[in-house]
């Protein structure tokens, strides 16, 4: 399988890794949309959120635990700052890498609607 994020997880492609656990890896986005823009991916290959099953419960929990830790370490957690968590599914959502990933975005006020 030629998956970019699997290759990052495996250490074959360099990335600015900010957190690792037994089930997840977090690294800075190469095209950040905010001062903090980190991608959190499971170590196992899951195509996207649309392909999740009950068997992925531990992997999904690990993504959210890692995202919380990334936000805390970046100083954007808590009621005074905050951050956005985003998962994209499919081409219309601009999901460019077919490996489940959670965007942790923050460090500035977010507009609504996004864009």
C-alpha cells in the first residue's frame, strides 16, 4: 500500500512529529490553516471516518486522547482559548490522503461558517 500517512507512521517519510502513542501519531500539517494545525492519525490504516466500525473503537479513542494532549501542549485547551477538531470524508470534503486523520486546529479565533 502506498499510503503517505502509513509511511510517516512507519518512519519512511519525515514529519514534524509532536506526539506518539501505541495507537496514534500526531504531526504538524505541511500547509497549516492556523498557528496550530496538527494531524492525528491512527497507526493502523483506516481509510476514513466513513469506514469506521465498532472494531476501531480503541483507535478512535486514541485519536481523541492524542488530540487533547496536542491541544494542551500547544496551550490552546480550556475555555479561554479552544480549538477545532475536523475529520474529512471523501473528495467533496477535500480528503486528500485516504488515511483517517483528525485535524487539531487552533491558536486564533475560528470563523463560522468555516472557510
